[in-house]
C-alpha cells in the first residue's frame, strides 16, 4: 500500500491518521506541493484531478480523502471501530465528512491556506464564512453532546475536522467563541497524542508558511493564480 501525500495538507494528514489508527503498514510517498510535483504527467496518471492525497492498494488507485478513509475502514476496520456499520451511526459520520468537505474545510482553507500559497486575500467575507462554519459545527456538537465529532467515540470524521481546524491554529485564529469546538479540539490532542503528532507536523509547517510564504513562481500550470512575491 502507498499513500501519496503532502506533508502539511489536512486531507493527507487525515488519511495518515486513519492508517495509524488502523495499524496498517504502508509506504508514505511525499508529494512536494511547492515544487509542483502534483502537476506532473506522472502524478496525473495516478490522479487525473492532480489533487493530493492518492491511495494505491494493490490494483486500486484512488484520490478523494473521504473516499480513501471510507475504503480503508470498509476493508480493514472489520469491527467498525472508526466507521460504524449501523446505518444511523454511519449516516452521522458520513454527514460530518460531507459537511467538512462542502463547508467547514472549504471555508477554512480558502481563508487560511489559500493566501499562504496563492494570490488570495483574507477578506471580511472570507472571515464571515469561517465564522458561519464554526457556528454550524458548534451547533452540531451542542445538539448531540457527543465527546467526538460524530459519536461518543473516535471516528474518521474527527480526522478530517481536526486537521481542518488545525489550519486556524496555524494562523493564530482563536476558538474561544466556540467553546464546544475548542474543548473537542484540545481533548483530541490530549487523548490521542500519537494521532495528533501527525497533525502537529503539518501545523508547524503551515505556521512557518504563514510567516514566510513560499515562492511558487516556478510552478508550471498552477491550478490557482500565483501570488506575486514582494521584492
């Protein structure tokens, strides 16, 4: 098994957490985003979307981190430890994964990560979207009163939502206005240090990029407009 991943990308980190939690052996293949390795013809053969991560397991090659997480659990998590098999419980996990993809990580990454790497600015509208996303997640945690994002036990939904929230810590965005989220986030760090260690490596890199944005002017055929470096 191989996981093609970027060292500071939340979806990649979420997949690495799952592999760690499932105690699966795999080869970690580092894809250097800043060098544009995801834009090469070789990587396109693995993932036509040119996105990271990509999983290779025997004859199966697939991208999309949610799908990777679900596949890993369907195949290797026989007891439903991280991805419950009961329909209602699984539906909540699936919902949180979709919520993260469509709203939570989407809005957080556009506000926190995009300005680090590309010609995007942090705007009042972007901040409003982040706060709306946090408000919604806070509501879910309040209504269910679960210890984790989708249950009273750890699930793959936590991996995606934790690594998304990590992006806010990278830009020193306080969570004090969302006490349920802050408690859940800090509890994960305390209760799962071996998993948080994976995310913490990405956090340190993103925090460095926040202070010293990388020069991507050399990247060929970027998906997003390149930020002009200050002279």
